C-alpha cells in the first residue's frame, strides 16, 4: 500500500486512529489562521488580474471531483461566448515554476495530467504555474475574458470574484482534522464564507455531509459514460466489457470511487490503485500489456505513447439539475459581470 492510500484510510477511518497526529494538525491550523489574519489585516495583499476570476477548490486533499466541476463551469462559460482561461498549478508535472501555456499535445510529465485534460476539452486557454497570480495574468494576456482557477481556494494572493468549494457528499471531511492528522487544508467553518458549495455524488448511496447555511448549495452527479480506446478513439458502452476480467487503473485522489462505479456497472475488475497523479511504469506494468484495461481520463493522458490495443479510458459526465445549474451560473455571471446566451445545462 502506498503512503497516499494509507493516509486516505487513516483520514477516513475512526477519528481516534489519528489521535497521535492531532498536535501536528493543531499547528497546521494555527498557521492557516495566522496567514488568513495577515491577509485580513492588509499585511499581506491579494492581487487582482485584468479579468474576473472564479476559484473552484476544496478544503480536503483530493478525490472530491473538483477538476470535473471546474471543467463543467469552463464549458458553460465558453458556450455563452466567453473566452475562458483555466489556471492550475500543474500537479504531477515538472514545469511548475513559470507560467506555461498548455496544449493538447503537451507532455503531462511536464505540465501535469489535469492541465492536459483541460486542454483536450478545447475552447479555453490553459496555463499552469505555481504562482496562480502570474498564471492568471498569462491567461488574460493570451485572450481569456474570465479565469477559472482549478484548485487554489487557499492561494489567497490571487484575488477572486467567486469562490466555489467542492465536497464529496459521501465522504465529507473524513475525521474532520487538519493535515497531517486529517484530510483538511482549512477548518470546516471555511465553507460558510465561500459563495457556493457543490456536493458531488457518484451514484446512489448515503450522504455523510450536509451543506452549511449561507452559501448556495447545489448537487453535481458524477457518472461513468462510454469507454474510449486510447489508440483508436473507438467508443463502447461499459456493457460491452461484461463477462470478462477487466484490469482497472486509477491514479486519482479516491481510486475506489472509480473501481466501485465499474463494479456497480456489472463489471468484474481487478483494481490497481495508484497514488494521485502517479503514472503507470511501462517497464513494470501490474498486468499483461495485452490485457483489457479501463482507466480514468486523467490516467489515460499519461499512457498515450505506450498504450496497449485494448486499453480504454472511461468518460466522466457531470450532471446538475436544471435549477441547480441555473442558480450556480447566475451567481457566477452576476459576480463576474459576464453575459451571454446559449448555455447548455447538463
């Protein structure tokens, strides 16, 4: 078991298991409070860029569906006729020091897997960089009329017009402790100060989290779609993979969500969980190269150069009820001053 997955089990298990780490969590909490107080007092200043900024982030580490929600919002704004910039740090990539424009052909090892996913979606300027302010400015210089920041809720130096927090409705905040004792980067009370909370659901199941009063709260359903062949782009429904053993690969924050969804679709899977943003090693694959493999789109962008003939990634659809989608988009448009027509809810 990797350290990443061991921490996930610790954070989302019984609270008492993480008790020895609580003092470190309290130190982390104090650091977060001091930093926020410095910004509140003006000792540290947030910097504005030339265009409106919408931050889509989370309080917990990984696995909430933040990137699909950010991509959904970017698409909806693009459909309204706006040139959208997507800014992100580029986790998993080596080139995170200076702002860098990302294209569909960019190397995920350089710019990160999520950045390439956004670039493949088209209709947007994608920029990576550890300095979100510099990256947002680069996106604006490249023609973006609005910037959607994928992650960065805690990057307070970038002034924003809208804050959207994404929370996994089933897992919630786990043991509700701050790093490293728990999965949180900020205390749960931070949700009371964002503009909107998006609760993500992956099929039927028990909700362990209730949205706070105050911010707009909407639900986004994340559902698996067709499988797409990495080599040929052929599309097949998941039903076509029933009746045989499938090797499933997921290098995401919550791999079991992907494996569980495949099993719920009636597939027999042998699961291979990787650390978040990790890549498959083509020299030491955990399955035969000629096996039937299903993986997430985030994993697929890192396997394009060595994929087997029967390797597929599975689309992930983000669905919001019309009233929820309309309310979220209306809030974003009001706060950013954007207008337009042609929105497609779904």
